[in-house]
DNA sequence: CCTACCGATCGGTAGG
DNA sequence: CCTACCGATCGGTAGG
C-alpha cells in the first residue's frame, strides 16, 4: 500500500515531467529528431538520467501515446450522452477532438498521429485496441448523423474523412486572437452538415 | 549545348535514381530515419557516392519535394478545364490528387506533406511559392462548387478540409483488389457533395 | 539522479 | 563513383 502510493507520487513527479517534455519535443522535431539529451535537458537532467525512469527511448514514446489515449478517451467519453440529438453530439465530439489535437500543451495525440510508425509492432498492436475504442465512439456518432439524415452513404468512410480533415489541421492551424475552439468547432460542424443548415 | 545535353542525361540517370530511392525511403522511414547509407545502397552505390550528385542530404530532400511539386502541378493543370461544370471539375481534381498521394511509386508529395518541417526555412520559403500555385487551383475549384451551390460558407476553410481529409488518407489507405482510384474518387466526391446527390 | 564512458551510426570529405 | 576515413552525435550503461 505504501509502495503503491509512492509509485503514484513518482509517476506524477519526474517521470511525468519527462513524458510531457518528450511529447513536446517529439511533436516539434519528430521521434528521431528529438534526442534523449534534449529530453533530459528539457527537464533539467543530465543525459543519462532519464534511463533511471525509462528503459529506452521507445518506452518514452509508448508512455506519451498511452497518456494521450488515456486522456483522450477520458475527455471523449465525458461528452458522450445517449439522449443528445445527433448533430449536438457530433458538435461536442468535434470540440473535444479539436482541443485534444490543437490546444496548447496537448502534444500527446499529435505525437501518436504523426509518429505512429516509430512504435514497435508489438506496442502498435497493444495500443491499437485503445485506438479502436476511440474510433468506435466516433463511429457511433457518425452513424447517428446518418440515421438522422445528416449524412448519406458509407458511414465508415465518412468517419475517416471527418477525422482525417481534423487531424490534418495539426499541420496548418495557427491560433489567432479572437477565435476560439468554439468558433472553430462551429466551422467544422457547419462544413460537414451544411446540407441541412 | 553538348554540356546541356549531357547534364540532362545525367539528371535522368543516376541522379534521378537517387531522388526516387530517397523518396521511397523518406516516405517509409521519415527523413531522419532514412540514412544516406540506406539511400546509397538502394541504388547500388557505396555510402559516400551520393555526395558526388548532391552536396548534402538536405539537398536530396529538396530535390524530392521539387520533383513532387513539378509533377503534381503538371498533372493537376492538365485536368483543369475552364468550361467544365463545377462538380465534374472537382471530381477530376480529386482523382488526380488521390493518384498523386496514393498510387504506387508516387512518394514525392507524401514526403513533402509529412517531412515539410525537415526542410530548412530558406528552402521552405522558396518551395511555398509553388505550393501556393497548387492551392490556388484547388481554391478556384472549391469556389466554383460554392458558386454552383454545392457548398456554403467559408470556401478557404472548405478547401483545407477537403485536402486535409484526402491527405490524411496516406496514413490509412491500403489498396485492395477490385477497387480503383476511380471508385475511391467517387466516394470522396459523393461524401463532400452528398447534399446535392 | 550524476559522472564518465561505451560501441554504433550518422552525415560528410579527401584522394584517387 | 569507390575507398578509407573523419568528427560528431546517437541511445544506452556501469558504478556510485
């Protein structure tokens, strides 16, 4: 019990610092472009010290992606409400997703999206299970749009298009004064559901 | 004159082999993940030999992106026809773009899309001019959709959504027997223009 | 968590 | 275009 408490505190301390700093560096420079030395220095450590907390650089990447999926799934589940109209449910999910990939300090999911192939196959296979949960929530919401007449055709394809368009925003979105993620979410929703405005 | 001819032949020979091999490796492993040794070996050279053709690894990346933009712009311009109905023009552009990013051996533009930040700022600034030409063609087509009543709202945002959704296909599209880029183009067009089907 | 270090690999070069 | 090599940097480790 004491041991469990100690480990939890540990996770929230230096280990967590490393994961957050690595996420930022992986996002900015890519997995290969961010050296262990850079990660160590970002948290005020010497170059060998992160290996006290992680067995390898790969394990840090895994921790980043795991943390991203954990946070992302938590935030996403929190806005899923069974009695919401399809378009309102869609808007809520869009807003959460934009926050997950665009908001300052949320580097975990962008790292996952753009460094997925840097993960070992073993880790990919394990993490894909959680990714599937995430996709299933979205698939439900898109199916809801279809059933409510907002979308026709192939709903799996529709989900991929919607999420793809948003995920690619990571490459071009620059936050500007005056517009919030709320405004941006409205634009995304308006674009995809414009046929019923 | 003889010198010009010789250089042209040279470009189409070993230099071109290096650019094509590098494009494939940059696409598969990323710019940092693909070593000069791997690029050299892919064309049957020793590790120092590519430097007879290029001053640096960075210059190979620049050549890959330049070739991608050149080919892409050429193919794209070829399908732009002033008297085409807006939806037909859109479909033609979608098909060309899918071919550019998904067809086997077309690694140049995917490398550009996902290794853009590996380019020096100087090269980015120069290449962005050509990118803008590409975007302008698409903007025209999307404006055409808007004017014909296929789309409402912010047409620049619409362009970014449409291209983003397609560009992200690079991360999930796996060619399957029986479906062609024609079928896929139809699905993309149907999705974005479904409100007027 | 630091110090001091390892072997491996990297991009790039000189000389032919 | 090859051979042979360079200094720099990489991820990772042993010992404290």
